[in-house]
C-alpha cells in the first residue's frame, strides 16, 4: 500500500456518508419550508404578508401539482386542504424510507 492512500472500501464509505449528509441537509431545508407552510395555513396567514407570500410561492407548485388529484381540494381544517396534508405526510414518510433502506443501501 502506498503511503497516504486510502483503501477503496474506505473511499466508498466516505462518499456514501457525504451523499447521505447532503441528502439529509436538503431534506431538512425542504421540510422546514413545508412545516412553515403548514403553520401559515393553520394560522390563516394570507399571501399579502411578505413572509406568507414567500413561503406560498415556494410550495405552491408542489401543492398545485397534487391538487389535480380528485379530492385534493377538500377542506380538512380551516383552509387546509388534502393537498397540504399530503405534503406534510410526504415530509414525514421520507425519513422513514431512509431508515428502511438502512446504512447498507438497498437490500
């Protein structure tokens, strides 16, 4: 073995760990925006408030894409629709999928 070189397996593990950390950081950013949308919808904050408009503009493309499904426009609580709740459910289920795959990847 050459001095300063790492074994191939250690390099692959390092790359895998970096990829997982980047994925989790991206998930955290998206989940934060989705959670903020949930709070804004529950509190009834309109798009006229600058912060509400910003969060709604970020999340509306996803919610509008889900709104095509029949029943997605059904109001659940206040102004919260099934599309909003589906977005929250996806936010919760994503890390469960990562846990199910485990550290060894697909089985």
